[in-house]
């Protein structure tokens, strides 16, 4: 079966599934596949797939934005991470009709190393955020936020929105400022993040059991909706996280 056919079948199966899967440690067996292993797709299969492939290609190739310059995924802060976190922050406030202190996105959830300069297609946003992660709203105490940011600091930094700034010292978060004010351990802060993290993913087990509002809004859809009103993709390094 040709690679294009295999890719389309895999793509359709992946995106038709509503469950969320995340990478974990597994044991695997390795099989050698070479040219002699290839099997041509039958004409009937090609004929069956072609309408879906045409429809999929059309949908994925639609331009949704324009990247002013190449935006990379780096630590502790990056232009790509800043743009994503700000887009999530802005859309969350509109969708949930509430004030958000800051938004964050786990570093590993960004699945491509950069967005190239120039026109960006819908398909590229699917590559950027292929998981079916949903937006979650949480209200956490300043003490819990400190624990959360210490975890992020130990990992080298995650994308955070404009409402948050801190420094990484000895793998801990210090000089934390939320909306221009020093963190208050007794205050409660409203944040938004992917459900994968809110449910304890990326070793965020300290969030398990915390009260949360899980929405039906996919992070990927949030980015696409943001682009519909803000098609120019741009961001700068602002010192949100320094070390």
C-alpha cells in the first residue's frame, strides 16, 4: 500500500477518535520493512479513499494566518510559546466570560519545533496541536501556583501568557509576578490550561483532585478561532521567564 494511502487512513482514524492519548513508556518489537514488503493499494481502495482525500486536502490547505517571521519553540521562553499562550488567554476570557490571570501550555504539547515565515495553513495548526486537548479553568491558591511554577521551572520553562513573569533560580520559580504584582500565597488565581495537565499529565499530579471546570473547547479550535480574528501571527521575547 502506498505511503499516501497509509497516511490518509491513519489521519482519518486518528482524527475521528474522540479519546485523548498521550505518550507513555512502552515495550516494542522491531520489524524490518523494506521495498519488498510494500503492497500496492487495490484500485477499489484508492477509489473509496479518493473523495475523502480530496476533501481533507482542501480543508487542511486553507490559509488561516500569516507568520510575520519564523517562530521557534525554545526554553525558557519562545515566540511560538508566547503567541500560543496569549491566544489561549484571549480566547478563554471571551469564551468563558471571565477574567483570567494567566494561561499556560505544556512544552511537550507543542508538536512542531517552529512555525515558518509566511502563509500558515489549517493543516499546520493541526500539526502544531494534534491532540484533542480541552480547555480547563482552574482557581488555585498562591501556594499551589508556587508549587506549579516550581515544577515548570525544574523542567526549564513552559509557554505562559502575558499575565505571568518569573525567574528560574536553582530550578525554582522566584520573583513571581502575576499581572504586575508579587504573588500572594493566600490569594486565589484563575488560570486556564489543557485538560492533560489539569488531570496530572507531565508529572503534575499535585493538580489531581483540585476543583476544575472542563470545557468542550479544544485548544486547537481555540487557536483557529483566534486566527480568524487575528490572522497576523507575531510575538516577541518579553522576559516572561528568565534564568
